[in-house]
C-alpha cells in the first residue's frame, strides 16, 4: 500500500482518521474524482479496541457503497447467536444476520481499497482543524520526524474517533460533553484458546457489577475480547485485566491467560459533540458521538454516516446549506441509535436488573424473540 511522504498542500476533501467512517467517506469521494487526503496519527495495520461484530446495518452500508468485497478479504464469518451470561443464569438470543471480524484486518482492507481509488494516504500524521478562510478550511499537520505544514481544504471531515480534542474540535466552535458515569472501553485480540463455552458463530457476553465483557472468535480463529468497565473499578484494581477477570469469573468463565495480554483502552465512551458541522468542518463516526457498544452498532452507524455525509457533500449546495443538512441528518441518525442501543447499554450497567431479566425471558420465549427483533431494528 503506497502513501505520501508529506500531505499535499491542498485537497478538495481532507479526512482526519482512517477508521470505518473516515475511510469509507474517503473511498466514496475518491471514486467520484475528488482529490482526497486521508490522514491518521497511527500507521496501518494497527490494533483497535472493538468487539469484533458487524451488525446488519454495517453490512448493508458496505453493499450500498459497493465496498462489501472487503468482508471476504478479512475472513468475516457469520454470527448467529448472542449468549448473555450473568451469575447463575444465561439467555440465548438469535442474532440478525451479523458477522465476526477482526478490526485490524477490516480497516486495513478498506484502506487499501481507498488507496486504489486514488485517496492520498498519509499515515503517522497528526492533524488538527485550523481557521476557516474564504476558500475553505486550513488543516495543520505534523509528523514525528519533524515535518509540519498545512493543507487548504474545501471541506474537512473529522472522523478521528474519541480523540476529537486533539483534532482541534474544541470550544467555542464545538462543544464536547462526556457523561460523568461513562464507562471505559478496553479490548484485546489473542491467539490463546477460546473458552469451551464459546463456539464459532456466537457472541458470549458476561455482565457483572463492574461492567460487561464480550467474547467472539474471528474468522482467523483468534479470540476477540472487548469490555466496557467502570472507571472506579479499573482504578482500584490497577488496570483493566483484573476487572475483566472478575466479571468473567462471576459468570463462571475462567480465562487467566487474558490477564497477561496488552489490553488497549479508550477515553470515556458515552459522549457527544455539537454541532455536527461548522464552517466547512463535518464530524462523523465516534468523533460526533458515542454510546456504549452492544453487538456492532458503532461500526454500523459509522459506515451509515459516511454514506449519508457523502450524499450531503456531493450535493453541490453552498457550504452553509451542506452544514445545515448534515446537522439535521446526523441528529436523526444519532437519535435513532440512542433510543435502542442506548437503552440496551444502559440496562447492561445494572447487573441485578439483567439477572432478573434473564430469568424472566427464559420463562417467556415469545418476549425474548420480540427483544431479538427489537435489537435487529436498532442496527
């Protein structure tokens, strides 16, 4: 995969962040003949905190963008069932058509596709949004070797995940709000054997007082573990590995090998940024807002937002009208996500409530089936 040694002095679209949202948007714009510069502070391939699930909405968005070929290239495999385990009980729910995938491979394959389409790829390049000028918006960039400079862009898409302050998304132009009781995200991918309770084609989710942990087996046969944990618990135990072990053990799962692995973490998960656009800068994906994960809704929303933002950018309308359209469109999309996935994530914070719900739903399979359908509508 080729990349530029230095970013170009100007581009019609500059995308900050080569995750799901940024990379798909860059691909769509490049296919339409736009000069696109894609910058990321990391080099690829790179590990990523992720549950390893692709929900139906993500799959549909990739097909809509004619980019679904990446699924075969990263060995995505079907997921058919969610097993929700609590101390003393378990609930099995059918999953809507979903896939297990390793994020490192998925993001890298999509990036390669974007580069083939003509995207100017600049890895290991930190960037922040600068001041607007009459012809566009300035982006300041810096590389570890000491290089620095600016890019003049007609539009800037900020898709840098949870690290929005570092990209120049700051007051008074943008307002970041993080929930005080937000959990931390942690994850790891390992070649260690999966627990015997976890089978291919399943998501196994353990819920405890300190948070919840999801386990899947990727198409490459590796164990993908991701968790949302209470900040206080992580601080008290000196790191996430011990807290993950406690959550798993209280649900009858014993994976001591996970404690020896290099867990990655995220900032506080539940957050939002307003407005979604300002003076030729457009926010999307986790940079715009994030809710705690469930079974792949985050990537689904990121891909869907990339497709939707591209429709706004390509409309040919003047800049302020495109900003108004994106603010209204993204607000509708985020509201739909919060109603369903936000409710599910909120419920998972209360282990006692989940334990009682598991008991009731095991006695009422019709209600459990309705819940599975409700989840499907969310993604």
